[in-house]
C-alpha cells in the first residue's frame, strides 16, 4: 500500500513552476527541484511521477494563469484596453520579482525546439490558444475577421518579443514604448 502524500502538492508545484520558469526545463535538475519544493525524492516520485510529468503540469498551470489574466482584463476593460493591459503587465509592476523571467511558454518553445519537440509543441499550442483570445478581443472591438487574425498574429509576435526582451533586461520604458507603438498602429488600422 502506497504511503499517503504528506505535503502541500499545490505549493510544491508552485515552487517547481517558478524554478522551471526561471531556469528552464533542462537546467532544473532533480536536486534543484527537491530543494526548491522542500520535499524528499520519495515524496517527489509519489506525487509527480517524474520531472517531465511535473514540467507538463507546471507548463499547463502557467498557461491557465496566463489565460486567466487576460480574461480578468476582458471582464472589466474594453477589449483593446484588456489586450494592452495584458501586454503591459510585466513592465508596470517594478516590484514583480518574476518580470525578468520572460514567459514560461515562450521560454519553453525556444529552449526545447529540436530538443523535445513534444514539450515545445505543447507550449506552442498554449501560445496559439492565447493568440486566438487576442483575435477574439479584436473581433469584439469591431475589426473584420481577416484583420483581427492579422493583428492578433502581430500582437503575439510583439508579446513573444517583449518576453524575450525582458530576459535581456531591456528597460521598462523601452518595452512600454513598443507597446504604445503597436497600439498606435492598431488604432490607425481601425480608422
């Protein structure tokens, strides 16, 4: 009979997600994970099976939270304002200790393309789903279907670039200027 799990699996998963987000999948060793999660090797295998399975859970959790962030904005802001707020979120909070981590989804695509295509594809699918939400916001703002798809792809490229730039520690002011430029262009496309 298996021993019962005697630790907070959600808190351990949170800790693992932050480590994977910061260091990447390949650089996060099992000893690193155990230390970060504050659990033993036996507890790890009992609760999470293996590093790859845990990473998939963390990647999906990160994607879920990313979608929730946009959904919260859409619930209280006009669609274009929600998109803008979503893109600005990492650069407006100077105290956010994770802002220089970029995006775990983007990081995973970059790190694992050609190394673990299944994990890279999973992250890419989450990004594609987010781009579909961008498109829905643009449609709701009155853009025609084809223009919404085009602008959503543009915003996803901007989003991905911003997340990589945050890893390079590009100053916040410059990041926000790029977002301003994008929304000026979108505003002119609406005219």
